[in-house]
């Protein structure tokens, strides 16, 4: 890390005006003046952390705009700073001017002081100290495959605890070896297609919910199951939710509340439907539902409601026609103004 921003710029200026600058430029195979290098370094120092001189994440275009040079000149300056040891590239940037802004990342540099060569030690028995170099940067998160703690962590269980059988030992899941019956799969697919909110559930979980409720696919159809659910919801005063987080568990809980003995599906008298399909003309037993008879008061209320709706629609149609006619008259008056009558001057 640097000691300060002024100290780093001062040391870089002394090095740039010495003979070592030309030697480093020749070794890096670049051509740049000391004035341009110092101007680019000053802009980079403005974007570095004040205490450490690290995390300089500024693009070449920004530096070139402030200095008044081309982005290629900034690239040359960066190469010279890396070769001479005044900067360390912590992370290489990616993207180009044609890449969207979300995909462009500038290179990240750490500005470090250049180690000064020490004079040789006069004592012969004292070994010479090695010069301090920049340490390797830590790897990115997710690259290291070693755990954060070793095998001596106090939270690590012993081998005896791992293999000792306990009453609460969780057994491994046994995968199904045979497919589910075709009739059960068709019944589950019918429920998913007709019920709202079950489309993102696994069809196998729906089959398991039907099997747990002891529903016989040969006796019950998807339409009959939905009618039974509608009747139960109307009786309890419930409604079908708009959003279901766990469709299979939700369906299993609703199915467990009903008795699915093979006595025939219950009839539905118009309760809240679980799915978008409202066609209840035919039930699973094949019997047609009897049409509901209306009483005289109900017929009178229906007739009065129809008359009110017709009157409201007629009033709206008349108002819309009047508004349209008034707008057309105003537009015609603005487009074609009346021509004033021609007057002849009086003879003297």
C-alpha cells in the first residue's frame, strides 16, 4: 500500500525524470513522455482509495477525456506502470465500446510504491536482505475448494455419531421403480388443466395426492372431483386462492377433507368453481343435472334487471352519439371558417 497520494505521485515523478524511466520504457517496448505518464497517473490516483491506493476502477475513455489523449495512450501508460512496478492489475476488465453498459467492466488497479534498491551491506557476515515484492492477490470468491474450517472443528461430529443408528435417523429416499398407472396420470392431468394454480406442480406429486386421498380413477373423473371441491367450498364458505405456493400439498389438504368412497360423485349446485371450466352439464356417473326452476319473484327481479340494463345502455349510446356530433361540428367550424360577405364601396 502507499503511504499517501502525494507521496506516491512524488515518488513516481522523481522516477519519471530519472534515467530509469527510459530503461523501463525500452524494456516494456512502449513510447510515452514523462509528462503524459504523470498526468494519467494523477487521474488514477484521484480514483484510488485514499488510505491504501487500491481499487482504481476507471475506464480508459474517462482518463483520456480528462488528460486530453487517446485511449491507446492510456493503455501504453498502464503497461509501463505494470512493468515498472508502480501499479498492479488486480482484475482484468472486459467489454468494448459496442458492448452494453451492463456487460462492460473496467480493469481494477492497485497503486503501490516502487521498492527502492538498498545499498550493499558493509558487513560481510550479515546476509543481505531480500527486496520486498508485491504479494499474490487472493483468489476470487468461489474458486477455492477447501473448506473454511478443518477436520478439528468443534462442530464436526465424530464418526460414531454419524453411523450410529438412532430412532430419528432419516432414511434415504427410495426412487420409484415402476411408472404410475395411466388412468391415475390422466386424472391428475385433468385436474391440473381444469384447476387454477396447479400448472406449475409436478404431475407425480398430484398423482401422489390423489392416491393418498384413496380416490379411484375408475370411479371419479376430473370434473367430478372439481364439483365435489366446489360443493365443499360453498358449504364451508371458502374460496379458491388466486396464488398457490405448494400446489401438491394444497390439493392433498383439500382432498383429505372429503369422503371419496365409491358412492358416486356429489352434485354441484353452482358454488365457487376451482377451475376456469364451468361446464357442469355432465357428471362422472353420466346423469344429467336437472335444470333449476325459477319462482315468480325471481323471474320478476330478472326482468327488472334486464330492463334497467337496456335503459342504461340506451342512455350511454345516446350520450356518445351527441358527443361525437358536437365534436365533429366544432372540428368543421375550425377547419372551414365562414367567409365574410363581400361589400362594395359606396359611389361618391
